[in-house]
C-alpha cells in the first residue's frame, strides 16, 4: 500500500464510522502528514524529471524510440553491408560542461599571442590584435580564431604552387596547435577537406583552403557533436580555427540496446537522405558506429548520450541514389527524456 | 576671381579618344566594353536620346574647362565615350587613410566628408598644398550662374562640391577629415542645368571608416526624378566617362552603374533642388519561414526558430531596425508567399516585401531551381523559380536561403540574372541541415563582437550546427570588377559594424561573380 491508497482507506473508514470521532484530531494530523508527504514526493519527482534523469533502462518498450534527426524518410527495405559493432552492454553517460570563463578565454588568447582589449556582448567575447580575432561564446564553449584580412583571389597555377599539400597542411595545423599549447586532450586527427572558390564565366578556380579536422574521442568513442579544425590557406597561413569541445564528467552508467535492436529502430524511424531520391526503394547500411552526441537539431543536451550512428546509401525506384545517415539513441529512455 | 566661360547649358565638346594605363596605389580598374553593334553605330533608345541631345539634335556636353575650346559635333553625332562603356572603378578608399590620387592632367575630384576646420585644414591652401598645377587655377562650378569660380587659398573645401584641379604629374592629397562622430549632414543647392557635384556615400554610417561606391540610382535618390544625367571624368584617359542616364536600364547608360567616392560628377538637373544626405542610416531586415507544407513535402519543424532567430538577433544590431519595412512572417495564416520574393515583371510583389529590406532570410524547402512555399492552391503558386526573381532593383542587398540545394554547384549560374543591385546570396549547396539555431547564430556572427563578413558568418554558423558529413554551404557574390584577384562582395560585412562592404553595379556581367562551396566540418 502506498501513501495515496493509505490515505483513501483512512478517509473512507472515517466517513462510515461515527465511532471514529474520538480519533478526529489524530486523523486530521495523519491527513496533514500524508498531504505533506505526497506534496514532497511530487516535488521530488518533478525535480528529478527536470534536473536529473531516470536511472538505467527499465523497460524501453514503453518509450517512443525515434531517430534524433528530423526530416527523415522511411525506406521499405534495408540491407546491412557491414558488420555490426560489438555492443558494450553498458556505457557511461556524461554530464556536459560547455561553459568557459573569461579568465580561461584570456589564457587561451595569451597562448595564441593575441593581446588587446576584450569586447564583450553578453556571453560573446572577442579580442583583436594585428589581423586576427579570437572570439568565444562563453556559454557554449565555441571558440574561433579568424584572420580578418580579406584574402585575394589567385590563378590556378599560383594556387597549385603555393597551397600546401594535405600532408603539409596537417603538419602546419599540428604545429600550430602544439606550439601554442592549445591542442585539446583526447583530440584525434580525423580528416582533411578542401574549400574551393571560382570566379568568372566559365568558372576558374581562384581560391582554395584546407581544413584539417580533429575529433573528440572519449574512451575510444567519438563525440559526434564536438569538432575542431584549423584552416590552412595559401602560403601555409592559418586562416581560421574553430573549436566546439564539450567538457564532461561521468554521470551514470546505462545499459545500452544492441546494434540489432538499434537497426530495428532505424527501420521504423527512417533515415535522413542527403540528396534527391523521390521514391526510396532500398537502404544499404555501410557503416554502424557507437559514439556520443551532446546536441540535436533542437539545441544542446545536458548530457553526452550514447548513440548508434548509421550511414549508408539509399537507392530509389528510378535509379537515383544518395547517402543517408541517422542517429539512434543507444539509451532510448534517457534520450526520450532529454531530447 | 570669376572666370566666365559659358553658361554650360547647351555646350558641345569634342573629347579625345585614347586610353592609357593608370598607375596608382588605389586598387582600381576600368570597365570597358563595346556593344556588339558598335561598329555599326550604337543607337540610344528614345529616352536616352532625349537626354543626350538638345532639341535641335546636338550632343549636350558638360561645360568646357576654362580655356578649353569646344568642337561642335554634327547633328545627332555622339562622342566616342558615349558609344562604348568606359568608366573608372575605384574600389577601395578609407576615411582614415584619406588620400585622393591625382593623375597627370585635369582631375575632377570631391571630398566625401567634411574636413577638419581646426588650423584651417579645411581651406584650399592646406588641402591642395604641394600640387603643381602648372599655372592652372583650381575651379568649382557655380551652377546658379553658369560660371567657373577659381578656388582661392582661403576657400573652404566642402563635400558635395566637385573640384577641377590640374596636376603636373601624379600627386596624392591627404585631407584631414573630421572624425566620424563629428560629421554633420551635408547639403547643397543644385540648379536646373549642369552642376558639378561631389560624391557622397548614400548608405554609409557615422562609424564607417570605409567609403563606399554606390549605384547612381542610389546616390541620386535624394533628387527624386529631377535629375537626368550624370557624367564622370576619367583622369587616366583625360576624357569623360560614358554618361549615366536616369531611368536607363541598358548596359551603357544604366542608372545601376556605380559612382565613386572622391570623384566629381557633372549632374544635369531638370529643376532646382537641394541635394542633401544623412551621415547615418537605418537598415531593415526580413525573415520568412514555412513550417507546414502540403503533401508530399515533409513539414520542417525548425524553420520558424531558424528564421525568427535571424530576425530577432539582427534587428537589435546597431543601425538595424525591426520597424517597417522590416517584417517577419511565416506560414501561419498563409502569410509567407512566393510572390513576395518575385519581381513585379513576373507578377510578384517583392518591391513591398523582400526587395524592400536590406537583408532577407528564408527558411524552408528548396531545390536546384528555387525555393518552395506552402501557400497556394497549386504547385506553381508555391514555387519560386530563379527566373522569376530580380533582386536589388528596389533595395535588397543580401539574401540568405536556408533551404536545400538553392546554391547547388551545378546550377548556381541560374541565379546570376537575378542580381540587380543584390550583393550576394548565401545558401546551401547540398541538403540543408535544418538546425533551429542556424539563423540566430548567423546573425550573431555578423554583429559585435564578431563582426564577421556575411560569408564567414554563414560558414561559421553552419559549422556550429552541422554534425554530419556531406553538407556544404555556398555563396554567390558579385565580383564587381571581374578581376579574380579581388573578390569584393564576398567580403561584405553588414551595415553598421564599422567594416567594409562593396556596392555592386546593378547589372553584373556573367563573368563578374564569385562562387564558393564550403565543406562543413561535421
């Protein structure tokens, strides 16, 4: 019998039995105590809902399992063309800490060799010296270094000669991070991408830069919503740096669903197709990974939560195809509460 | 001393026809192209002929310089400068650097801001000190009397006045301007007939260090319909530039051509007016979003937050306003419509909506050919195709399209004819990411303390939102001079942030664009 059924029983007994009158005061006292107890429990429960999350995965079948990305489409048939990852059974959920203090910002600026007067607008702060601006959103921990000098265009031959190779760009980026002691812990080189601009008609390549991209790994699991890149331009000049890096501390360990279960949810939730496929026929899963996210399209999450990341190719009935991806929460009950 | 030369009303001038290369520290270039039928004789349209010629059919040239003789052209003959487009395009000038380049020979110049009166720094003796004029006087033109007037040492040099000065060899003037916050609104009287005026930036603000060019249409807007012709002077070639004609929309005489700081212009007025400018301006933004789409298109739940985030953030930026003509509407009650982005020549009303603000933002579905709205009983009503748009012919400077594939790298060329005063479009080359914070972040990065260029802010906002591979954002911007080493509008910052922007001409050629696609780092 819980507190509420206990209260009802007492009340009913009182109504049917006048002999209960001598117990009036005691009964009122009990009711008051019970009310206080119920109110307390209610407040406690609400508080838990708002500020904390339920522990463990008790019964995931009673929560709505959904992909974390919007704008998805269902595909009638799925083919898995890769091996599913080994499920760890349990994974740690981390409390996210994105805030940086103005002092931390200043220290970073000093490391970057940028000294000047801080310009602060709300949570946004910037400092400038020479042609560089270093700025941050203190509440979200997003930091930017930017060369504010407009870059000229070049002809293709000049770019060919004066843009570093990918390998050189990576060395430049690594050296930049290490020489300024700003390489985050747990960062790992991940990829290189090029940005190309065109002028004229017919278009001729007149600008190009290289993004050297680093990812954040926690115990071997990638945080898919963290990133850092250093942009290297002509003559090996660092043009831009972007850092979105989540601080964290362990919260609780959670059971996670199996990859097969996640695949089931993927099939029912649909995928985000990155192209024009009018009538999707078949989705071929080419990669499945487990990692963390701290953000959805609707904003930041209070935790870094485990997800299965599915990637692949969708084919349409008309022969068109496009890549797809989707995040499926690996701790669905937790995800349902906070997303 | 007054030197009467002529009344300037119906003078005819034979101008030399030669070209030379200008050597200057100012980044500049020259637009020069002939119409295909030039060899057969360019034929102005009826409106242009009514401006270019007197009633008797003689070319109406500006007043000749003192001491110059004028050769009368034959009836209905035009000088070579009016047969092919020739204009100097000076593109970078700052108030703090303040320099004005004089070239060998006659120069028609102006001072874009009030000079500092302290110590007589606004007087001719200081301003023109060191110029070797080879015995020539420095002149300005009194259009109320039709007289050239010699500048004396104590003459106060003012904005909105055009000055002619002869320089024996190149020389750099270094005027001492009043500080931006001490500048006041300049004005001058202009009279029916020819006036020699100075350029004033019609869009700048008190905290701008940069001096911006502007389309003649905008520079002359304070005169309403009372002006009809504007003629600049190319000091490098010592000849007049091709005239700009009010109401003209062809490549040669178009009022969408640029006018430039530090230059003097002959202005033909049809009535007496006061030419006045404000040293500060208010700018307007707009945002539209579509959340609920008719089947088969999927609804887009984040578009409202996306677009409203942009609007709410930018409207509080210095000099920007949320008041009319600014607006923000979504698909509630079917308010957001394709016709609000469509030019009147295609049945649209963009002159009252998107083209009536300075910065417009859209969040909704898009494809390689345009953007999609929910309002309308037919798909045709819901679709806005690139070929239905002409942007900037009323006001709009920048457009952000938060919609899939609108700037797809295989089809971006389609948007080029839509530029008629528009500086740039930013959008998605690929699928859009659909993040609800994109607009708010974009506007945040445009403002203090970041003050990023529009393109840099768009990239940064995308990098801030995108967390998956395969997304690319893009920009299509006017490259004003068609010179690939300079990128002009791709480096535009928004008004009021103390940073540079570049005003494009109203009808860029297809090779006068820059396109870049940026791989978002997931």
